[in-house]
């Protein structure tokens, strides 16, 4: 069939290759590398983490229906997972801070909330600066754009103006880079969850405890 | 200047209007309605709620820097706000359920966790079905696509394959529709927060209480 086509329209092999690539790029949802294993895994991570770059989206009714179902189940599970890892990170940080304070012969070796916030702050900055260097290297973005990409990804905003793993057949040909990108997203989100745990959850727990005390003092 | 241009290139007024519109659409970031008040408010909501459709994104270094700063401050505040509203919604639902059970002469008039989950489930379904009807009407999407848009928005995934308020000059000319879309997003997210409050936060609080008890029993 390909031969007949080439003959009929007098297309050279090089021209055919160009046409093929153009079509492949225009229909990434049907035929492209987006839905091979690495691409699909990346997509699933992007949905579960609520990043939603929009670099690939379901096109059919069945695809959309499955995506909704997957999101409704996957997101709460993802939240619990990231929060659990985040909490454990806080616990490890707390132990390390205690040891450091003991070595430095502090009078009070307790890891305070402020210490922990500082630790997660330092760790987040480290992940973002190292991540930005990696993406700047592999995606040929300037360092500031890479930094912006890392922020927009780890806040789970995911505009999609910059999306990693989309150029130079990275999904098929650079498995190491694919793995590092996924580790960046998953570990980065766990560190963000650790900060959120310290900031937002404590606030909400205090709130809940207040409510509980109010209810105990003035039962309805 | 415009006159000179028209004369020089022999462009008719109608042709000029067409060219003008084409350019306006190609550079929405610089000159388009995206950055008038309604559009900017919509953008800020989309960032703060971590939806990040990507329908408009900062193009300059200063714009990106401000967007990062805004996200870092706005998102934790947004989370606390949505969670606070969500918690109050749960409290109101709990009072209504108690009253209903009293009227229906139940023996035990307490609002259980399962009752509350059912109530937020019903409320979410209502918001999504009504919201989908509204977007289907105004955006000329079919009902299923509208439903998909509502899900992808309220889960804060925000792919950006469907974005409300982008067609037919809605941002400038339909203030009522703009207001309803924002209410849909903000109220919808508060209801989602209420469910998350019941599902995820309770789980985490139990987790934290376990940890606290462990620490009290086996102090490090
Ligand atoms: K998002
Ligand atoms: K997004």
C-alpha cells in the first residue's frame, strides 16, 4: 500500500518520512509515543499528582470516562501516599536535627517546628535547583525557565507551557532521564507534602481540636 | 500610522480588521482580553486553586517570577481557605442531618461519618451535573464533554483541553456567566475539600494521633 501511494503521488522516500513524522506529531493520541509504556506511566503520574500538563489528554468518550474514574480513585490515594511519605520525611528530619544538636552540644536538643520548616525549606530548594539543572541540560531550556518549570510542576499547577520528556524522543530513547524526571516529581511532591504537613495540617488540626473542645464544653 | 499602512499596502478596512483580530488572537498575552480585569482574576483563581489550565501563562521573566511568588504564597492560603469552608460545610450538613433524623423520629439522631460522606457526595454530584449543564449551554460543548471539563477542573487537574470563558468574548461581554463560572470553581472546590476533609484528613489525624501515642509510650 505504501509503495502504491509513493508511486501514485510520485513521493520520494525522504518526503514520505517527513510526511509520516508530521502525521505522527499531529495525532499523538492515536499513534505516537505518548501512549507507549513510558508515556502512559508519565501521563498516569501527571493525572494522579493533579499536575495535568495537558501535553496528552484522552480524546475518546471511553478514554475520558476512564480518566475521570482513574482520577477519582487515584487522587485521594495519591494524597494519602504523598502525605504519608511527607510525614515520614519530617520524622527522619526530626531525628537528624536531634542528633546534630546533640553533637553540637545544644542544651535543648529537641527539633522544633521552626527547625523542621527550615529543613524542608532547604531540601525543597535543593531539589528545585538540582532538578532545574537537570531539565536545563536535557531540554535545552535556560536555567530560569527550568526553575519556573520545576516550581509550576511541584506546586501541581502544571500549566503545560513547559513539559519535560517531550522533545528528542526522550520517552523512548532516554530511560535514565525518564526515571530521573519521575523521581523528581514523586520525591519533590513528597517534600512539598512534608512542608504542607507542617504548615497547613497543623493549622487544621488545631482548628479541629478547638471544635472538639467547643463541642465538649457546649454539647448541642 | 494606521492610515499610512493601509495606503502603502492597499489594505481595505475589513481586511485590516481581520488582520487585527488574527494578531490579537496570536498574542493574547500582550494585548488580548486575557489580561483585562476579568481575565486576570480568572487567571489568578486558576493559579491559586492549582488548576493551571495553561490557557494563558506568563511570557516574560518578570511575569514568571511574580507567578512563582504568587503561587508560593497564594496556594497555602487557598488550601487553608478551601479547607476552612469545607469544614464549615461539613458542620452545616451535620446539623441538617441531625434535624432531618429528629423530624423522621430516628432513635439515634447523630450524623455519622457515612451520612456526611453521602451528603457531600450528593452535593458534589449536584454541582457537577448543574455546572455541566451551564457550560454545555454557554460553550456549546456536548453534555459529556462538559461533565469531563467539570471533573478535570474540580479535581484541580486542569488539562486545558477544555477551558471555559475562552470563546465568544465571554470574559468581556458575559459578566453573569463569568461570575457563575468562578462561583462554580470556588464553591465546587470547597465541596471537594469537604469530602477530602472527611476522607484524607481523618486518616491523617488518626495517623498523627498514633504517632503521638507511640512517642509518649516509647520516648526517644
Ligand atoms: K493542575
Ligand atoms: K494543569
